[in-house]
């Protein structure tokens, strides 16, 4: 062959060199993930449920945990040791200010009262957010986060992992295909609370304890009113105190009520009423403690129906071990199959029952549906099912705004508003004229409250509107 020219030689050499640098990914080894394909994640909250969220998002190193934050050094110890190069903060505002440029997304696993301010601050910086359920502590916050996610164009996910499960999609398809006819009634129930509720709190009893040196108590209180430290509030039992948590309904409602919310395409409820369990100060005096959620509650919500054959849909919630009465011809053992609780749809042609997350759905009565299988889900199943809920969000973050997640704020926000509507009714019910602070009401007990969802307002009992939006303490805001 003739000798190549110098120019041709240089061109060939350059192409050959490039071939050695642009290597097919499979050559680098099975399971290799390029650094550019990893999502950089910050975790606000490192203990309890956060332990699972962080592990699932990190996914054995397929993605990065690059910054950590917790107000309790005892809770964060495990992950500070696992990720020693990740900066650690006690204040989420410092995390965003000092390390915000190093991460793309934030996992927020804190007590309910801090969800909204942390999520809002992160979204304002363009960070994708994963927020544990319930999305927020009050109705107003849920509406604001829903609108903010849309405005800042970030990928969002609420931590109700059942929304990524197969059962949710199976039930959704069955209900919308009219497998049990036209649904008019839904029951949801749970065995929670499994933490103290309906009892006097340390605050009520005037008790306090020294603050552990590892805990930043003012930061833990955050938006909540100041009170003395007591181990009864943290790290777990905060759920039963109104200043921090949202009780059994807030904890489990986003799991159980999510199934009918999706299947029936529910919007804002039009009315709510409730009754609650109480304790007795003496034989004649029924007692409610303002600081704590009740030991049990029954909440009844009414929704407009998209089904022209059904005027309205009734959804009832029961917690504290209370269970609904079942229609004739249905065996209790077919419905009450799980200690966690369950959900029951009642239609014009039959019923459909499921456990937590809608799992193990069955058609009832058994003899009528003995040979009828449940339909194949119309929506695609999630890789990893409920265990893949966090990774679904991680992958969506890499794709960018508009990528599908099972419980984006567009879905989770209205659901959370509905769940917290039950707490609005509960707190209104518990507020009596003999309150020590003088903010009494004329609420006679059980009362149907009418809700204007668009304007977030109870229209027939103004006293209840104080529970739509709370006042922040400590200089926090949205």
C-alpha cells in the first residue's frame, strides 16, 4: 500500500485513540454505573423510617448520598459513619446554604410538622424532593407544596409506598371497569395508634427532663410552639401530639385511603363529620386533652361522584381498633384479614376487599365471584413494587420534570388534604367550651361540616377554620 500522508495518519491516530476512551459501558463490568448517571442526594432525617428511605435511594451505591442532616446526633450516627465524606448538619437551612450545590434531590423524613418548610425551601432551590407521609401537617401546607412542585418544575414523591404496589393498580382497574358495579360506599380502618394517644401528655402534667447533649431541642421543635423536652416526644411517639404529628389518621390514612382515592378519582370532599373516643376524668366528666390525638376516631367523608349512576360517594375511616359493620352475606373473616387494617369497596353488584396498600384483594361475596378473576392492571407495574418506590423517584429525577412517579404531589397533595380534613373535624369535635385557654366553641359534638375545597374553608362552622392553617413559631415560614 502507498504510504499515507501525514494528515491522513493524524486523522487515523485520533480516531483510534478516541476508540479507547469511548468504551461501551458493558466493557467496564456488569452493574457499572457511570458517575454522571448517579443522582446526588441529601437526607434530612437519618433515623427511623429514614433508615429505609436512605437505603432504598442509595441502592447499594447505584446513587450517591452526599449530605446528611438530623437534629439528633444519635439518629444520624449510623450514616455519618457510612458516609464519612458527606457533610453533616443539624439545621436543614445550613445544609441547603452550604452544600446545596452538591446535590440534586432531598429525602425528607422528619416529624410531620417540619415536612412543609423543608420541602418548600428545597424546591425553591430547584431540588427534587421525596417527603414522607403525610405530605404535610395541615391542609394549607399541602395545597402550597402541590402548587410549588408545579411552579418550580421538580420531581416529587410522597412516601406512601403502597401507591407503587401491584394491588393498587389491580383495584384501580377493577373499580373503573365496574367489576363490582357502581361503587357508592368505602370503608377504611386501621389498628393504629400503637403509640400513646388520648392520655395526658408531659406538657399537661407539667413534666420535663434534661435535654440529651446529642439533641438540638429548639431545632427539633422547629415550627411548633415552645415546650420543655421530654423523651415521650421523640424519636417516635411524636405522632400522637398535635403540635408535631397527625395521629393515626395522618400516619395510616395516606396508605389506606390512597387506594379508593385513585380508583374512584376522588376530588375534594364536600362534607365531613366525626366522633372520637375519649377518657373520663371521673364517672360523670368526659375528658379531652388538647395536646394529644384521641385514642380512636370514626370519620365520615362525602365526595362528588364521577359516576353518573352514583350521586355521591361515602368514605368512612375508623382507627383505634374500631371496625365497620359489614353488609349481610359477607363473612367477617373474609374482610378483616390483617391486623394492620383494610379497605372495603361496596358497589351495586358486589364488593372488593383489600388489606394494607390494598394487598390481597378479593371479590365478595365469594360464592358470586368464585370463578371471576380480578382484571389485569391497565397501568404499568412498578419495578420492585412497593420496595421500588424510592428508586422510582430516583430514576424520575434523572429523567427530569414530567417523569412519572406513583405519588407525585399532584396526586399526594389532594390526598393529604382529604386525610387532614378528618383531623380538622376531629380537632373541632374535641374543642369544648370549657377549654382552659378560653377559646371555646359551640360545637355540640357530632356535626356535619361543609367544605369549600377550592377556597379551603368550612362554610358552616367558622371555628373549625383555625385547623386549616397553623401559625409557625421559631421564625419559620413557607
